[in-house]
């Protein structure tokens, strides 16, 4: 189901999701070509969580991502060239080359801090919500994390305090464990936890929890809207678990384009997809599902979709040129920014 | 507590009241109360700023007056420390109290890997105005799990300011400076400092970070001491003065930023250096100060440096065993006498 938005907004969401997909695919090619920019994580296959979630929030709401942050930065409007420059360690990067792929942030876009430590961001996002609460603003803060973070004690502590103090935070758990959708049928999530249902960890401390299919953009959008409204109405935190089947290219230790770049026609000709990914593209890729839903609701023609896609591909190529042509930071800048305010 | 009186025309006149004698705990509470009064965004997360000793009731006045801004968290150090950091990232000025210093180990990932790195990883765009407060050191019966002095470990974590007051006047002036600095700061108190009395100005001023204070002037031996060790060095100074040995007692007050100049100038003058600090010997606060002096002005040293520190063993419970490891006035005086008796280093 599509989010409850007008056509213009829905097309804009498609653009953002396609930007994430194309930008990430290009990033994997850059990693293959080298030089290496270190270990990294891509958002392919989770676009229908992050982009609808952002659309359900206000621009003033705060987002606290993890190592899998690219989709949120692009979704919030970070310049694709500057994000890529950051990952290549260039001076023009979002964080002057001090963050890289794992720690990129954009305070000016309401993404103050990113933590690549599993669970590390969860209490920080909730603390930002505490600040919003005591200042009497109607701002909501979103803690992003994967299923793995529910294995960390810090996540439990943050859930407990957030529930006690009723702070306006949304805990958005992107469960991309391999068979997360299978887990919905009653099995274990593949993450290493004894909780059959991750939401029970939240419920045990009085935080209401919902599960949505992460490929269902409308379900994600609605769950986030409800959670944000509850937070703004002083109703406290919500735990939203969005389940997806992990994109097979993210199964290896390093991301791989195991069957090449996505082609939009796989949305309407699934049999055209490479054998390896035919099931994933047909049933588990939220982006192609979104596109199919747009087409069948006659909100978009195939040709229009292809046109948007080729614009985005050009946009991404411009970002690659920008990042490649950018200079490395001067070595002496390594000594700057230890403290944001002058010390001594 | 007002720093100055204001007449109807809004002109300021210096406060004419005499300075007072306060305990360290009173000065600390007064500083917190002033921050509460002046800064509506100032919050305290934590319940035991003064420890569990008899002084703890003093903090109740702040709690009574500002109940909405003193938050009692559950026993969840990593959780509430992270809350403080996030709140600071979103506009509050936060003092997170971890109580006994050892409890910061429960919160280390948030302090060392989030707060300390946040500005740098953002490219200098994100300020985190937060103070992590704890009570360090040998407190009498704290034993191995309640006597830690983690400031040396934290000094090995770039991105944290580290403040170690030793007197009521210093804590009164340094806490507001720490909060207003806008940077993540570790504020190191010592439970044995709490009852110590000292003169505090009736209109206290902030003490800038990175400015050492010479607590005693002298020409024979420089003693650099931090935190409660300063209080232990003072009686040693008196005793040695009666023996005709004049100590220059230098208190850095903050180690990040560190006033290297004052330390180096004093050692250049005396040529002898004893460093007293309660962190364990290896890679401790004293090690770093010794290294700086050796690198910068080795030629000024007449005799080798001596460190008076807590040895590299866990802190035991028995009072006799604890005292064996302590940086007592006797150990400090003995180190100074050794310095005076040693044959001067011969140089080509």
C-alpha cells in the first residue's frame, strides 16, 4: 500500500528512493574500482523504511542514524556529492573527511550525530527527545538501529528511561536479519536474541510496539505518523519494528552487486531479473513494489519512471565527478575540530 | 549569592560583603545553584553529586528549589549518560553525575566513544555542552571497586576537557567555566575534598580552563599536585619549610587543557620536580607531566624527577593497606628530601 499522500509527494518519494538505490549501487562500483574507503554498509533494500519514515516526520524532527546512514542523509537532502566526498575522505565532505561512511552526519539537516557503535545511538536519540520535552517544543527524535542493537544492554536502558520519563522518541528498529519476514510466522529472528518478537523487549518496560512489513511503504508511513503523533501529544515513546529481507548483496561481509544494477523493468517483468535475485526483486524489494503500486494506481507511466531514473543516474554521476575531483583535506586540519568551542 | 548589587539605574557596584569560608561541598553546591538560577537550560542528571557522606544533604536544597531540573535516573549509567549527551546535542547544558568514579566504566562507551568524538566526527559542527562529574580516589574503605581515578584513561581520550579542583575556591570557579565552555568535560572531584574549608569570594569569578595556580611559592623543589593530593602536599610544604626547604606547589587545576607554561617555568626555576597524583603509576597523570618536562626542559633538571603515585595494584580495603598506597604528606615530604639530598646530575 502506498503512503496516504498526494501524487506529487508520492513521486517525490520515488525520486528519493531511486536516488538512494542508484547512489548506493554506484558506491559499490567505486569500492570495487578502489582505492578502498574501508568497510561500509549500504541501504539497498531498505529504502521503503527510511524514505516513508522521513516523510511521516517534520523537517524539525531529529534523526539519529547508525553505520547504515546513507539513506537517511540522502533522504533528508544531504548533497549526494558531498556525502560521497566524505566517504572518499575529501575536504568537501559533509564532515571535512573526518567521519567517513560509518559516522557521516549533517547537524544542519537535523541529523546531529551518527554512531556506528551498535546500540550507541539509542540513548542519545532519547536524550535529544528529553531536551525537546523540557524545552516544550513539539520536536520528535528518532533512534535508528538494526535488530542487532536489541542484543545490547544500552538499548534496554534507553527504552526503560524513555518510558519512565515519557520522552518524545521513536525507536525505529530496521530488522533486516536474513529471514525477518519468516520470523513473523513464529520463528526466531536470525539475530542472536532469545526474544521471539523484538517488540516484547520494548513492551516489557511499557513502550508500545508495532511491527510492519518494511517493504510496505504505506504501513511504515502510517506507523511512523501514529508514533510521532503520540510523541507530540506527550504520550511517550513507541517502538516500531520494520521487517525486511536483507538485500542479498548485503549478505557478504562487504556489499556486492551480485547480479548487477537494478533495472526498473524488473518491476513489471520480474522474469527478466537475474536468476540469483529473481525472488528478491519480485517479492522482497520494497522499491520495486512501490513502483508497481504507483503504476497500477496509474500515478505514473513506465516511461515517466524511466525518465526519472535516468535523471537520477546523471545526478549520481555528477556527484561522483564532484567527489573525485575534490581535494583531500590539508594534513594540518587533522588537528582541528577536537572541540567545537574554543578550549583554553 | 548575588555577585553584585544593582541599583535602580542598573549600575553595578562591587559587593562589599566580606569573603566567606565555605566547605568544598558548600562551594560546589553554590556553583550548581548559581547555574540553576542563571541558566534555565542547565540540568543535572544524577542523584549523588556529593557522594554518600554526611555532606550529601546539602544538595537537597538544589533539588527542592529546582525539582524539574534535577533528574533521578534509574541505575543505568550507560543509558542516562547517553541521555545527557543527546540532551546536550539538542540544546541543554547538562551535568551528568556518575557518583563514584568507578561507575564511569559502566558508561565508558558513551563518554569515550560518543561524547568525546562527536565534535571531531561532525567536522567541528556539533557542540556537546556536557559535564561528566564523579568522585575519584582513595576515600577510605572504597577498596578495589570504589576507589578508581579514571582521569588518566580519560586523558588518553582526545575530545574531553578534564578538570580537577583542589579547593573550595577552585571548584566554585571551575564548575561554571566547565558548563559554559560548551565542550564535553570530565569534572573530577574527590570525596575527601568535600569537608575541606577555604575562603571563597563573595562574588566568585569563573576560573578560566588551562590556568594553573601556584598554591605556594618556593625556590628549592617544584611539587606538581592535583585534586586531593594538593591538600596532602600542603602539610608537607609546612613541615619542609621548618627544615629550610622551600617548595613551589603548582596545581594545574585542569589537565585538558594543561597549563604547561606554568609547570615548565617553575621547574626551570627550581631544577627539581616531584609529581603527586592519585592515578596509578603506569601511564598516569604524573607520567605525562614527567614526559612533558623531560621533553621540553631536561637540561633544567638538577636531579631526576620523582613521581608519588598510587602503585600499580588494585586498592585494598584494610585501612592499613590503603594507607600503604596513598599519596600521604609523609611520602611527599620523603620524596622532596630525596630530591634535596641527591647528587646533582652532571652534564657535559
